[in-house]
């Protein structure tokens, strides 16, 4: 027999659903906000329906987007942005706490504005008579992105024309993916389809690029992504500027999600460095095509390592004349060992979502005094930094950057040190 009950949402689970206790067992309710008093119907199979929000949490707000709840992009639009930032800050704090660190310093937290996202990964699907283009609904098909409060309006304006051109392509037989990076030179588009592009498809994409002033459109097989990409249409130079340094990133290159977060992350990294002479070696791991490498080179001599060949090649050719040495290296298969790390005055690492456990093990065994870790995943931060904690490092500073608004994702820049002198000046 289903039961009706009233309960209060206690907190969020890791995936942003509200946690309640039913018969002392945890259950998670999408869109519920900690502090909400809810009336629920609980089925025999423990399926839960929210019948009413009896008293909304003080942090509850109306979702800004009419696609909220359908589109898989934003799961956290029922909580105010300041409260969301506080929750994300707590995730980072909790991760470091669970890694064993005590007496954590004050956390600096910033949030990017809406409509600032300049990197999007979308999916498309051919339906009778049209193509839908957007994000997958949670565990489901593609939801047409007819509204978005996250992405840069320049990217949103391309979506309708993209639907038209995709629906005209013979290669779009079923579903596919689309990645757009808004580089300094303009939008850079990478399309993946199951079928190979026909010659007429290439003509259509070139015309699309000319009309919409897209410097480069590339294509790769969705079935064989490891075969790389081909440039289908190029109207002009492709470049991205880090200050005065201009580089030519590869299609699909890693770009920080917004210009504001790129600046906030780079500023936090620079502020976390120890005092350096311009010749001091900075070992930078997971450098991408140079978001942090270029600013770091203003402070010391950067030895940058990256596993994506084309990204590091772009950095190498764009950073000529800077104090930057580049190495293509897979840091999971061939991590830098303690002996190699000994040359570093400081190690800066910005690993992918899974973290860098293997590499971190070697860092923890090295004699490097200062480590700056850029994290996009608190769980990985916890595992990786636990190795530093065991090796005697302490947390010197923490910056949290919310660059994926209305999602559970959170970025953090954490400085670890063994230097008693630096720790004595730590802000608490
Ligand atoms: C979070 S991105 C950071 C890139 C850069 N620091 C930035 O801010 O633009 C992580 C980078 O790690 C690289 N990467 C992923 N796995 C790797 C591995 N096993 N070895 C070396 N680099 C890897 C990716 O290609 C990507 O450039």
C-alpha cells in the first residue's frame, strides 16, 4: 500500500538530488532543495511522487528556463545561485576534509555569469522532417535546445542554422555529436556523424561556414573517433589568444568553459605560486594547449607536459619566444617520476575528470615543496590529495570557481605546501 508522508529535505546527494530519509533509509528526489518541507507518496517499490511543497526552502527559486526538468543540461535551477555556490564550495571543503586535511583556510568562491559558456558539446538526432539539436535528457533522447540561459548568445544564434544544415546532410542518418568552441577567431565546429560525408555535404558545410562566418568546420566519424578529424571547410585563420600570445588550437581542443572562468582559474593559480625567480622551473602537467602555461611563463620557466599531441603541438608552435618547453607525454602510462620532478620549484597540475592518481603518487614521493592542483571533480580531488596529505603536505589556499552554472560541476584551485614559512602566513 502506498503511504503518504511529510518530510524535510536534509541535504543534496552528490548528483544534486535532494536527500530525505524514508523509514530511516536515504532516498533522493530530483529538484528538491535542502530545507523544503514536502508531502510525498511512497509506493511499495519505494517510488516517490512529490504531491506538494508544503514549505519551500528559503533558497528555493523558480527555474529560469522553460526546458528545466526536460533538458539534461541544468539539474540545479530550483536553488538560488548564491546558495548553489555555497553548496559547491562545501563539496570541495568536504573532499579535502575526507582526504584528511584539517584547519582548512578561508575559501575564495566565484561564479560566472549566465550566458557566458563558450564551449558546448551537443547531440543531434534526425527525426521525420527535422533535426533536433541540444542535450540529452537525463537517461534519454535529445531535447531540442530552443532556449538556454547558459551558453553565449553568439553560440545560441548558430543553433537554428545548424539544425537546417544538419538536416540537409546525407551523412546525418541517425544521431551525431557537435562540439563548438568559441575561440578568439570565432566559433570552431567539430561534427561527428555515423556515415561519411558525401561531396555534396562538404559543399553545404562550406557554404554554411561562409554565410555564418565560421573560420573552420571539421568532421570525424562517430564510429571511429580514434581515426581523428578532417577539416571540411576553412574560411580563415583559427586562433585563440592568451594575452598577447596567439595559438591555433586543434578542433575539439580543451577550452575552459568561459572567458571569466579562464581568468579566475589563471589568477588563482598565479596567486597560489610560491615566490619565483624568472628562471625557476615550473612543471606543468596536463597543459592542454596552454591556458595556464602562457600566464605561468610570466612567473618562471615552464616545462609543460600534455598527452593530446595536437594540443601540445599547438602550444609549441604558438609559444615560440616564451619561456615554455613542451613535451608530449601520456602521464597515466608514463608519469613523471620523483627524480624527474626534482627539477621543479613548483608543480602545477590540471588533470581530466578522473584525476591523476598514478601521477600524484610520484608527486607525493618527490621532494617538491609546492603543488598547485586544479580540480574539476571533488571525488578525484579527494583521492589524489589524500596522497599529498599522507606525504605531509598541508592546504595553503583554496579557490572555488563555479563555471558550470546550474549543474553539480565545480572547479577548484588548491595550493598544497610543505613550507612552514608559507603556512605561517596562511589566511584562515
Ligand atoms: C582539464 S584539461 C586541462 C587543460 C589545460 N590545463 C587548460 O586549462 O586548458 C586536462 C588535460 O589533460 C589532458 N590529458 C588527459 N589525459 C591525459 C594523460 N593520460 N596524459 C597527459 N595528458 C592527459 C587532456 O588532453 C587535457 O588537455
